[in-house]
């Protein structure tokens, strides 16, 4: 592997770029018209504009990304996080094109990338769960029924994507339908997937992650826990 395409933007793309440089690998970045002047665009070995500012027309535009893969002769794709990083179809297409997808296999993206499916899988393995709903539809009566079943306050969350994007709190039934509409629009714009669901809202939580890294050869390493409640982005 000599050339890696970074299919993300901003701080994430900059950090991946620095790592590739330390490893002696060639870097290819993509950017929207709104991001053309960001420093990492100039620092990469190659840079390609893939469309206008809105993500759905650029960073979520798979056709544009595959065109850059061909033009740059990239051998691998690093999806960063958000955008297409949790899109199993994109990962399969990358592998189908003969490139390496630097991330989980499509099987595990399918299993874990959609939060309601991931919660079902974890529940089947005995993991303690807070109250939640399935993906909610657009009928206000169904939304209100789901809110009543979970119990207020609730957190409306995108079922796809991550990074905390699109989460909207609702304190009661009066505000829930509007919160669902806002979260759905944010999820569709950010991830190309408007599915949302409801979770019990904890108003003073700690966000603790237990991180395990594994490869395709059966090696695994526990990276201990991280308190994301106090993390900062450098």
C-alpha cells in the first residue's frame, strides 16, 4: 500500500494526513468548494475538489469519491468518522473495486453501524440497556406513542452516523414531534440516512468508552477506557 485516499474533512482529515506522512505513505484528500482553503488541502500529495459545500453533494457523493480513487490510483480509503465511515454499502463498493477499506468489515458495519440493530445485538448478548424505541416513522401519533413508552425526557438520535451529530432532546410530548423532525433533517444532511429513534435521556451522564482494536488476522488488543465527557479535539 502506497497511496491512501482520505474520505473526510477538517480536523479528522488533517490527523489522518499527518499519520500517513509519518508512515511515509502518499496522501490524497478530497474537499468541497467550501473547504478549498483549509491547510491540509495544500499539505496533501494530491487534492481533488468533489463538489459544493453541502455534504450530500460532496463528501457523501460516492460517484465523485470513486472517480478520485481512479484518478489518483489510490490503493486504500480511510473514511475517518461520520459521513460514509459507517456505510456498509460504501465499504463493500471500495473492496469490490479492489481497494482496502481502512475500517471495520462491511459485516460489522451492518451489525453495529445502525444503532437500533446494534442495540438488538447487544441485548441478545445480555448487555444492560436503557429504554429505547425502534426507528420512528413520520406519523405524529406514532412518535408520541414511542415517547410515552420510553418515558420523558427522551433523546432523539440518528440511527446511522455518529459523533453526536443530530441528537435532539425533548422534555415532553409537545416538543417531541418537532425534535424528531430536526434530528431527521440533520441525520439526512450529515449521513444520507434520516432514520431516528428515541432513547431515555440521562441529563448528567458520563460518556465512557471501552475500546477494543482487532484486525482481520484474529489479533485483538484492549485499549482500556476513555472518558469522552472531558475529551477535547486538538
